C-alpha cells in the first residue's frame, strides 16, 4: 500500500499567494498604518515561500501572516490550511495529527485557535452589521 503525506499535495508558493490575495485583494498594505507604500524585504528564513515586506511610511516589517491567527507559530501555513480543511470534515485531532505528520498537541492547539478565531470573526461581523454593540468587543470598524 502506498502512503501519501497530505502536506506534499499542497504547494507552499500557491498557498501563500492565495493567502496574500485573500488578505489584500486591492494590493498589499501595511497592517500598522494601512499605507500601500511597501517594498519587498526578502523571504522568511524557515519558509522560503513567505515574502516579507517593509512599509516605507512607518518602517514596519511584516508578512502575509502578521496580525492573523497564524502568526508566531512554527507550523507552515499549508499545515494550518489542511488542519482547517480536516476540521470541516469532522476529522479527530488524532487522525489529523497522523495525516499531517505533526504532534497531536500541535493539532489541539491549532484547532482551538482556529475555532476561537472563527467565533471572534463571526462576532465582529455581527458587530459591524449592527447586531451587537461595538463597545462589547474589540473589533475594528
């Protein structure tokens, strides 16, 4: 029987490009000052497909994951995407860990963080639609 690691089925470059296009459909902007005056500043040391940028207005350095639930974690973006996909299929954390070739405690942390992010996003969307008072949450307008 041939075993295939599901992580090898997703291209890192395409994953980051899709993430960038979804986050910044109107062009890359600084997460600190919202300026569109940004320049490329090389790639991440551990993830060569992860482009880095610098804002020429406020000099903040950032990448696609800055200020997202994916920032500051050691798993590549494609592992997060596959984890979210498996969550949609109602796959157990143990099965996910095996399929993604990561430790089950990493999967537990990732699924918890993804669920919390989804709930917060839904709540902030409700605030922006006027269904919940803005003062009750720290959502941006």
